[in-house]
C-alpha cells in the first residue's frame, strides 16, 4: 500500500471545487496550457528560492570566516 500525503494545493482545490479535485484524483482532468504555464512558473520560482538560499549560506559563511580571521589578526598582533 502506497502512502499518499495530502498537499495544501489539494486541500485548496477540494475547498474551491470538489468536482475538480475528484476529477484530478481519478486522472480525468485534462491539463491545459495555463496549468502547464503555472507549473513552470512555480518551478522557476522554486529554483530562484534555492539559489537565494545558497547565496545566503555562502555569504554568511564568508562573513563568519572573515570575522574569525579579523579576530585572529588582532589577537596575534
């Protein structure tokens, strides 16, 4: 038996239109170009978020390393 987790999107779709939710669950809902465009937009946004998190991590790491080096410079002077 496969576990199925209910996503927030599924809950929103069910609340908005129970019939649409049922059709999607039974693979009877035809995907439109707007739906594909929306999916691509969400995926692009997710990639941007990942990029920002990586840059933020690298920046934080460089600040920490710089602070340590600066402290060592003043301690060993």
